[in-house]
C-alpha cells in the first residue's frame, strides 16, 4: 500500500479519509527521511570521532615506542660515557705501567750486541708492549670518539697486525682465512680506526656464526686507485629489512644485554671519515659479505739514515717530576746516559722547594696527573720563579691538558 494508490479526487467521506491518510503518510515519510539523514550524519560524525580516536591511539603508541627507544639510547649513551671515564682511568694507569716496561727493555736491549741471545727475547717483549699500548689507544678511540689524526699508513701491515688480535678474540671453532693480494696499499688514514673497523666487522661476523664457521678477510688493489677490503662469513645471513638498518646507531638483533648496537655504526662512521664506502650483500641462510672501498694515496718512501737513531746528548740540568718512581728511574737512566745532569722528584712540592732554594734548571719534565699538584700547575709555579725554563708535560692520558695547553706552558 502506498499513498499514490489512494483516490484523492473523491468528494465524499472516503476522499477526505484518503486525503488525510495521504497527508499523514507524507508527513511520516518526511520524518523518516529526516531521521535517516540525521542517522547518517551522526554515523559520519561517529566515524570521524572513531578515526580521530584511532589516530590518537596510534600516535600515543608511537610516542611510547619512541620514548622507550630514546630511553634505551640514553642508557646506551650513558654506558658509553661511563666506559669512557673508566677507559681514561685505565689508560693513565696502564700507560704508567707500560712506560718503564717499554723504556727499560729498550735501554737493556741497546746495551746488548745484536747477536746476543737475549736480544731477540727483549725485542719480543718490546713488540708485546707496543701492542698493549696500541690496545689502550683503541679502547680510548672507541669509548671517546673524536677527531683522529690521519697520516699515510700501509693498510696491508695494519690489517696483518689486526688479524692477530682477531684470532685472539675468536673462538677455536671459527676458521679464519686471511689473504693479502698487495703488500703495499697505502691510504691516508688512522691506524687505530682501521684496526677498530676490522675488529668490529670480524667480531660481528664471529658472533653471527656462533661456535662454528668460516671467516674470510681479503685485501686487494681495486680500480681507480682504491683498496678493497672484503669480510665474509657463512653465518645465518640477514633479511633485506635488517640489512637496511644494520648501520643505524643502537640497532641490534641480539637479545637484550648482548649487544649495544654500536659496532657497525662505528664502522660506518670510520669509513665515512676516510672518504670510503661500504656495501653489504646478504640473504637468510647465505651468510654476509661486507666490501669496503678506500681511496689510496700516493707516497714517496724516504730511506731512513743510519744516524737517525742517535739521540742528542748534553750537560744541562734537567728537573724531572713524577709520582711514579719506576718512571723516574727510566728518565734518570735515559737522560744520565746521554750526559745530562738529572734531578728527580717524586713530589711536586719537593721540586718547588728546590727551585725556591735557588737551584736553577735548564728544562722541566713533569707528569700531568699527580696528587696535590698537577703538572700544569707545577709548571706555572716554577715559571713564575724561573720564567725562561722550557717545560715538557707528560701524561698517560688526560682530558684536562691538551697539546695546545702544554704549548702555552712553554
């Protein structure tokens, strides 16, 4: 039944009823239409509100994830700062231990003929001590990254020495293949950073392989005066999604507490610092291959003259101040052997008293980190009494006395 079927033209009572019914039906239809429009409008408003609420929830969830990520990065940064502080203290103490080992061993070796049976053993002690000194420099470079000086270095020799460290820190189940196709590949770089780069790559590869696997490291001469370093492993590989993120700081696929996510980020930064590039190829189950391209430098090798090892001697008076008695022994042995008149003090206050008692010196050699009075403070006090005295400030590690500061002290 619809109002259109009613006879609205009739003049009797049925016509009146039909017209009244038709009007009522039209009113009902208009009301229904208005109601439908209002429902549609309210539904659209609810959908907009629900969409806004969904966006707000997603934004809140993203903010919480970002906050958690930032908090994790902050914790990692604080760990690195704590490591840097610890490394600085270790470096100072460790270098103080290494100095008498290096110097006294070298002095002892120089007193022996080259054919003496003990000379080779002393040379081996020196090589081990030099590796220990370089290890301290690596720890400092990792924990306190900064501007590193670059100079021409033989990449072949640098990597060959680093592979000895790689073998020491790699499990016995990992087979290592190291191949150098060119012996003289020179680059303009920093030795410590190059060693750190290779150590990070090899450590990352060893960790990916686990207890067993094969690690291949190859150095070749590339096209357009470049050096190509390849580090390949037969570990589990990685997906394309992971591959795109591996150089992001703090990104790691290792369980919580098993990695900082900084190893490959440091590698990427070192390569950029050396104007190089790195390419990674990998797939799940097919291992990973890192190819580093570094520009080579032109170098003219100058033969060392035989007399360049001779140290200058003299008869001047030298004041040496250090709170480590073993280091004082080194200075006294070395300088007295060259003819200098040496006065050693283990207490900076004692050195000041000697100067106050009208003792004059031609040179001051002082350690920087000493109790009660630092080397720079001692130098300033002595130069107030003897303005023309040149000063040499020595330190195993110090952030408070830079090379520029030392030059201002004379």
